[in-house]
C-alpha cells in the first residue's frame, strides 16, 4: 500500500518542474482549504478501512512540539478529520523533554494558534492502559518522524503502525527516495517523450562529513563541482540562460533544517561560522554527517508579493489539496521552509468545484503537480518496502 499520508514540495522554474522533498509525516493539514478537509475525511476513512477493517479506535502519536501552536493546530485538524470520518481518536506524545509531567497528569489541554484547544495525552500513560487492557487501539497513526530513533515501546506494540516506524528519519535517506523517484520519472518521461530532467533534480550524496572540517568541506565542494558540470550540460542542451545553483542539505531530516543554497562550489569551502552551525545539527540536535547535494530549482511563483512554492497533500496517494509556502524575506533561489517570515496560502485548484476559498491555480499545470506528487508517493512506498526488508 502507498503511504497512509504524505506531503510533497514542488518547485516550478517555468522551464522545469520537480519534486524537491517528500515528507511521510506531514504537519500542515491546517493549511488545506475547506474542500481539501472534506476530501481528507473521505480518503482517511477509506485508508484506515483498508488497513484495519472494522477498526474504530485510532491513536495519533505526535511530535513533542507542545510550544509550537501552529503544529498543535495541525494536530487538532488532523484529529478532527479522523473523528469526522467516524473513528474514536486520541493524540499522545512521548514528552521525553518533560518526563515529570507523566508522573503528575495523564493529559494536557493546549491552546493552538487559532485559540482552539487540543488535548495531548502522555504516551506512557496510554501504554500502561494498553498493558492493563483498559483501552484498545486498532491503528496508530505516526505524526512523529522519529528523528532520534525508534522508542523500544513502539517496537513491541501489538497494534499496526502507519507510516512504518522504519520510515522515520533515523534510517530514511533522501537520496534513496530520489533514486526510486528518478526511476519512475524516467518511465513517465518516456511516455510523454520528454527529457526526464525536466521533471527531476540531479543530485549526489556525500557521507562521513564534518562540516567544520576544511578537508570535508573540500570533499563536498569537489562533489558539487561535478554536479554543477552536469547541470550546466543540461542548461546548454535546453538553452536555459539562468545560472545553475544547488542546495546543500541534510540527507535525512525535515522542517527545512540543515539546508543551504550554494551558488558556487567554492562557497562550501568558504562557509562562514553561522552557515556551518546551520549545517552542523538538524532536528533534535542530531549531528549531520550525511549530505545531499541537490540541483536547485528556482520558483516562479509570487503570491501577494512573496516568493512561493507548491506543497501537495495526499492520503493513500490521493490528492486532498495543497497550499503555497511563502516567505517574506527569501528569494526565489532560497530555502523557503524557514520559520522567520514563512507563511501559507491555501490552494484551490479548480474554481468551479471549490469556489472562492483560496488562491486559484491553473488546472493544466496543477495536473502535472498532481502526477509528480503521485510518483513521489509510489517512490515512497518502494522506499518503505526497502527499509522494512533491511530492518528484518
């Protein structure tokens, strides 16, 4: 089966359109328009029924972002979607950063960014109730990307978990995802008789890197030089006059952490202290040692005078909507997934169907985004199968 849900970031440069990231633990359901929420209810009902026929009780395992009120709003909407699909839902998190909490209380009510309330349970309390037979869950929906590894308590639970705990960032590599995606893109490109480069990014990965080591930065710069040469050859072939660039990013991780645009390989060698710090550690203070060098794709979108890129949301690889990620201070060649100045504009892809509930999109181009997002979802399925086999 495809991932139970996913979000896919897409860059459109006009001369090419490509997926730049695929997230298996999406955190922006609050940014979907009302009709996207309606579609989500329909598809999550089908998705859960496929995995646990007759299942009724669902547990969401969330990130520990208890102070991130927009993440809490996402969790509230996600829980609401599943409840409206006809299921009983609770949300829990590990609370490892506040272990004393679980000794005092079993849950906490938190305010979201919109002033609504979401109830978050202590996972340890839920676990004790499970072991005592006081509660039962038919499916656990992971919304925690397990950056720091798989907690032992999850490994032995007699409850099916989706997405697979093997697909967390503790073992997942972006380079592996794009390896599968590139194979599928080549097949798609043959069908439409176009160069697959028009729908993908050239990339290479480098392991065992300490970004504070000049020797290791030179190793990265050498790999970047080869990648720049490949991109230049494609630019010449397709008569693209723009200047190539690449993104240097952590090969495992999310939330836009550990990402830096590179305009010249020499820039890697000459990184300043701030940029080295940015690339040294990712989410949960995990040291980054494995990097992906990915062809940069400029974005042509500008929503309300802010540079923007497309993010597509899927459930069971079915489109449920999307939004534009915007940024008030970034340029069209920069990473827009950066907290200070980042915003979101709900996307309505079809005026007649959806009415006036967000930014409208040209349907012909949106169909290309939808196809690329589905390809990314299939690639993610292949990736998960590979990770699960490796873990056995």
